[in-house]
């Protein structure tokens, strides 16, 4: 894997949404996922919430913001079971199976960390 820097003004490049993406020779990168199943370990309480509400189970159809490695994308839950869910991503991610995933849920107007997942495939 490789990080690429440039002399371009960050104000011109921030909106191109390439942060978190991987570059490499064909056949050398991990698989690209546009949907996957992940095992889920939810936190007891919401992170960053003043009232520290309890974390409810993930529901089918719910949008989640997922950070896989350095790539952040939004996914819709297509199936949710106890300790596991399937998601369809808005933008694909490139990652090995077994990668850790930060799971965020929209609470009010903000995304809040609710748990961690592991990419099962």
C-alpha cells in the first residue's frame, strides 16, 4: 500500500473524495467490496452523546457510516441478525477480509460511534 502526496493546494483537492483510497499494480491490491457481511460488536453507550444513551441493535434498512481502514463510506443494512449484518455500500472499499470497521449511526444531526465490526466477506 502507498500514500501519495502532492504539491496541490488542499483546498482544491479536498472535495475530490480520494482520501482513504488505495493505488497499486493490478493483482496486488486486496479485494474491492461494494457489499459485505460483517460481524458486529456494539458498544454499551453512545460515544460523544451528552446524555450517553444506550446503543440499540442495528436494523435492516438503516444507513450506517463505516470506516474501513482509512476509507469512509455510507452503507445501507440489507440484513441484520444478532451479532452480524450485511451492508450495501454507496462507495466501494478495498480491504482484506478480517479488517476492522468503525460503525457509526446517525443520532439527531450527527454521526455517533456505536461499535466495531469485522469484515467477513
